C-alpha cells in the first residue's frame, strides 16, 4: 500500500508518520514539500500534480488551516485550505480509485444543548473556521471517492505548544488562574487519533463498506477549567513546584475572542466503536500520559 501523508509536522501528522508506517510505504510531506512534490494545500495546482505523480492508494490529510480567530477575517485562505483543497484531493482520489482520510471538527455544530453530537445531527457552524471545515466534508462526500472523515475535538500532543503546557507555565507564575468552565468536550490526544486512523484504514481498505463519516474523541467529558485542574493536580503529584493556589471558573463571555466557540463539544463515538470494534480510553488517561512525557 502506498500512502501519501500531508501535514507531517503537525500534531496529528507527526503521530501518523509512526502509526501508518506498518501499513506500507509512507510518503510524508509538510508545506515545503520536497523532491518535486508539493504539500502546500494553498497551492492547488501543485497539490494536484503531486497526487497524480505519487498515485497513492490512500491519501491522509492531516494538514489544515487551524487559526480559528484569524479565520474570521481571513475567510478566503481558510476556505482554500479547509474546503477547496480537500475537494480537489477527493476528486483526484476518486479518479485513482483510492481512499481519502480527512480530519474535521466538532466546530461544524452550533454547540447547543448538552447531548453528545451524532454524525447525522444538523450542522450549523458558529464561525468561519467551522464553516470552512464543513464545506471540506461536503466536498469530499460529493466527490464519490472512498473516504474516512473523522470529526474530533480539543486535540493535544506532547510535542509543541498545547493547553496543558500553557496552564503549567501560568501555574508556576501566578497564584490564581481563571479558566473557562462553560465549554464542555473531551481532550483528545494526537496519538489516539493516529492509532485509530491507522486501524480504521487497514479495515476499511479490506471492507469498503466501512467508509464514511465518524466521530472520534476520547471518552468522558470535562470543561477547560476541569482540564486545567486535572493538569495541575497531576503535575503536583509528579513533584512540580507551582505557585497557583486557586483555579477559578469563568464563563466564555469573560474571555472575548473573534470567533465564537461552541459550548457543547461532546461527540458521540458509538458508530466508530461499533464499526471498528474499538474501545476509546477516558480523556484523563491520555492527558496524564502526555504530562509524563513533557
């Protein structure tokens, strides 16, 4: 199996380089590309030529425009990278008879209610980032190509900057922290996303009927405030010297940003678990492991 991976140096892409390796030959690209190949999703002609040159059996797209607030004013670029590029990939993979694996987001929903979102629920993005990701999903589905689309939420990794690192840095400097408590979701590790994706690809290639849209996130739920408290508690257990004495919950309205975030980011992962015979671990186990690494 020949696999073309885009976004190799991102949080998920970095882990995918490891998890995809046992499946076959992996050609991994970042935005700079290499060897005459293009990994820049903003360069549609270069991307098309790369796909036609490589002729992958599976294209895994782990690249995206993820600057949620900037997308409010940079609508064209967000749409180019998150919608037009995946649509082009899907058309090319359809012509090749290959598979496209793509990652999307809970931001395609409006965040209302308190029930976990199912794949069939009505979409209604609150911001331009969510709209661009939804249009990417729709373009893939309309292309007729074999695909796996994984919607996820609150992605983190030990590598690079993340929420946990920020909380630990602030906790070492300040006695009080204020963290949003009315947005609920499940912190999901890039490592988990990569491992589940590789498992699903292997099965779907053998059983094409498994293709489609799935929700993929760690089990359980918490708020950003609950997430921060867990991080601080685990760090203290590990012997970290922290100045913070109190972590205060605040509403989203107390922390204004350009793009409105959904308050309910819960994702129902039952379809994924049943289809691929998977057990998704609780979010705390992944976060605790990540903290051990950093």
